[in-house]
C-alpha cells in the first residue's frame, strides 16, 4: 500500500508539473496557432486532468514493478527511468493532440535520459558495451526505416512522428520496438473500428500519431517481451 501511495503522490505532483510544461510548449507555439489553444486549456479543469492521468500512469508503473523492488540500485533506477519516460510521453501525446506538433525539447530529454541509462548499464551495472550500444542504435535505424517507408507510397508521415519513432527505437531496442509497433497497430485498428461504428471517419481520417506511439512504448517498457 505504501508503494501505491508514493507512486500516486509522485504521479499527481508530476502531472501538475507537466501541465505547466505543456502550457509552456503551447505558449511558445501560440503565435502560430489560430485556435489559441493555450488560453483554452489554461484552467484548473485541465490541470486536474493532467494530474489524474499521470497519477494513474504512476500507479500502473508501481503495480508492474512492485514485485521487483528489492532494494537494489538497478531496480530503483529502472522505476525512475520508466517514470520519466511516462511523464514525457504524456506531455508529447497531449501536445500532439492539441496542436499536431511533437516538441523537440521533449524528444531531446528522452534521448538524454537513455544516454544516461546506457552509460549506467555499462559503467555501473556491468552490461556488455557493444551489445548495449548496438541494441539502441539498431533500434533507432529500424524505427527510422519503418516510419520513412510509407513515403515511398506517397503517404504523409510527419517529421515529428519520425523523430519520435527514432527516439523510441533507440530507447526500446529493435525487439521491443516491434512490440510497441504491434500495440500501436492494435490501437489504430480500435480507432478505425470506432470511426466506422459511429460514422466519424475512415482510414483517411487524420489522427495524431503521438498518443499511439506513446501507448506502444509504455506497454513495451512495462511488459517487455525481449527483456
């Protein structure tokens, strides 16, 4: 129970911080935004939504990792790392939904955390350096290839989506990246079924990719098939 209280509390506080971070991202882009979304979400209601989502995410992380908490430094680092990724993924998803943009600063933050993680795995946790680095780089290359492939068929994929995909490939490695893509595909199918059932659109209906990429990445981080 203590773990859940800590996880929920950290998630709630993180949600409040993320809300203000999202406001900052929106304010920076507000001069290019005719809908003035910045002023629309500047309210307590949206702050509470942000806090609820991150609290729920942290509770899920706590549930998935609680049996692994054995006092080792590696486990605590893993929980912290996944928590940071969850916060950034929520921020990226929200901004993409609101403005169809993925902030570069969020992606750079993810990349920096993973570079720190790779350094710790090699220097502190005695992981094989060649395997660890190759896993990350090959994941990034595969992610780039997958998201640029549709361009060959003149299908439009945003530059932000490609960059986000590459960063996630770098974080997950090529094996777990495919797991994330499978989850993303399933989520897209569910969206398509919803659109068809309620006559809201079809396969050509534009939808932000950020939330789907984030969902797939979090599933792969919390329940990795390839370890």
